[in-house]
C-alpha cells in the first residue's frame, strides 16, 4: 500500500513538473487493489474476500487527476480535517482512496478529501463499526458510502455532508441521497422517540433507524422499499405499511414491541424474520386488495394459501392444524412460536430453513416417509432420530421430558 502511494505521488510530482512525457503516462497507471473491489455506485454491498488485481489502463489518469484537483479545492475549504493516520485506507479500482477503518481517538471525525495526494472517494463497509464517535463530516469528494459504514454507532449524533457533495446530503445530521429520495441513516445517538420520514423518500435503507427509542414512526406514501433492519431494536407497538411499499427486508421491524401490523395493497415481498423478537405480536393484517399475501387468523399466507410464511411470536395457541391447502412452510415460519402441538397435513411437501427452530413443539402429527423431517427445518434432533429409527412412520409423536414416543 505504501509502495503504491509512493509511486503515485512521485508520478504526480514529476508530471506536474513536466518531467514525464505524455506518451509514457500509461506506464504509471498500474493500479494495485487489495481488498478494495469497487462496483460503481451500488450501495447495497456485501463483504467479499480480499482480492488482488492489477489493471493497466491509461484512461484512469484523467479520472484520478480530476478527482485529485477537486479534492484539493475541497480540502482547502474543510476546517481541520482528521489526520490521515487516524484512518486505514487503500486504493480502489479507480485509483482513488477508500476509507476502510478508523483508529483515531477523537469523537469528532472530519474525513479528509485527499490523502497522500490522492482523492478520497469511498467509505467502506463497517469502516466506523462500533466506534464511539459523535459526529462525522463527509467531504465533497465522497462518491460512495457502503451500507454498513456507520452501523452500530450508538453515540453518533450527526452525519454532516459538504453542500458541494454531488451524491449525498445531510438534514439536521441525518444522511440522505442528494435528491433526498433515499434515507440512509438517522444517527442512533439522537435517541429519537418519534420520527416522521419526509415525504418524497422512496427508499429506507439498511439500519436507517436502527437502535433508537422509537415508539411511533410515520412512513409516507412515497416509500416503496424498506431495507434490512431499518427499524430494528426500537419500541414500536403498531406499524402501518403504506400501500406503495413493495419490499420489506430481513429483520426490518425485529425486536420492537409490536402488537399489530397492517400491510398495504401492493406489498410484493417480505423477507425472513421481518417481525422476529416481537413477543406480543398477535396479528399481521393484510389488505384484501393485496395480490401476493393474505392473513388468516393473524398469520401470513400466500394469497392462494399454499404457503404459510409467518406465525407471529405472540400468537397464543397451544395447538395448530396447518390447513390442507398448504404445500410449503416458509423459512423461520414458526420461529419463537408458542405452538406446542402441530398437525402437518400430507399436502405439505416442503418445509423451509429453520421453520420450527426455537419453537416449543412437544407433539407433532406427521405423515410417513417425510424427507422434510431434518435439522435444516429446525426440528428437535431427538425427534429426528426417533422418527428415523421408527421407519419414518405416520402418527403423532409426543415428547415427555427429553423422550419421544409414537402413537398411531
């Protein structure tokens, strides 16, 4: 890394002194990237293993020079940027700098727009993960902030953005896209008890309102996308999902105090564990106009009732006979369910991942030779062994203590 920065700095020095002939400029554009893969401006990133790539591409010269010139101007306008040694960083595939971590001790962080003569354009995944900082200032030069860059910062009160930044904006310390259609982060250090998402926001991103003290939230009709853990770990008791919401990500409302959820007309996809950890949630209601989902006794099914998706954590029922219309039990469907006695009809051919994990089952009625009786479905391992050892017979299996018995 030091070698690459040194080479680039020497290149820029000699080029500015007009010592380097433009015909050999391309030879200096050998960009070495280690663990800094870049993919344009897509913000929903995932962790990837370190990669080593070498690209010879003269066209990067103009890009780097432009970014560097703009960054120098911005650097001059930033008061007291944090020193470069407070950060860990590397070159990305464009030859600009990506911030990968923070090792400083100051709780007020001002990201420099230029380090070692190179523009800073990216903030990487978990770069400020669990850092005890109170404010971050993002310079003009930043083009990309990965989704978990500021995750789990319970002391963070403000994300400020240079007004000259072309990709992001800050309103009262809250991070938005430049056009304010994407809500990225309301810093958890604000400890909000209520929040009204501005009208015009279409996307609520990953952990946008994670870990506040929210008891109420207002979601406008403009919203179409609610991301992973967007409202997790708050104190919400009810939630109304507007008609225009199409997608709700995994754990979006996990670990609140929900008792009731109402979903609108156009919801097309609900990911796993959306309402997990809401021990008082008794009902998920779906608009009758919704073409993808329906609610039966507060439980979430596909519209044609062939898939059982969610049994709410707080649904108080000791015994449950799964309807004969059902052929699939979805992933995590009975997770933390209070059901202790379940009857699985022969119509069921598929049980999803961990459908019965952490359930309280002590009585299971099931057909013969069912391949879905396995650990992947989340069944008790003693029950699985007993079922297998008794030739996978149909019947009712009863658990007393740790011992299973079969009645037919």
